[in-house]
C-alpha cells in the first residue's frame, strides 16, 4: 500500500469575531460566513488576535481549528516567539506538563516567568 503524502496547511486568512452571548444563533452564523462588509474585511485577523495574552476560539467541529492553531504555534516558534499548542481534552485526565511534553516544558516555564505575550 503506498504511503500518502502528509497534508499541507492552507492559509485561509480566517477572521474572528467576539461571541455575542445574547445573539441569535442564526445571526452569529451569518456573521461568521460574511467576511467582507462595505469593502473591508470584518472581524479580527491573526495579527490583532495575537496581541492578546489569552484567547478562546470556538468553531464548528471539523472547521480546521486544530490545524490552524498548530500552524500558528509553529510559525511563531520559528520566529523565536513563545507559542504552545495545548489540546484541552487530555487536560481532563493528564497534567499540563505531560500534555505539553518534555520538549516544550522549559520554554513554557520561560514564558510563564516573562512579562511578554
């Protein structure tokens, strides 16, 4: 059986919006599919999103969140910035240290002691 090629990340130029807890699901869905309003892109891009210390990203299952977050962490690390991909599911039964892994743990400790993002 031939070995398949690894999947390649495709940059989607995704935009993000704050969730309105009082909003109707239909309005939220419409906003999520409407990228351009009056000739300019709506929502927040990665550059602005990365200025925040903590962000929660919600989205439909299978929409590519995991791949995109892993790629963002890879790109930031390659630029010498602190970046970690920590999946939430394993944290229910494992410690942060074991989920993070021994390779990333020293860098994570440096980030915790830093005053930067």
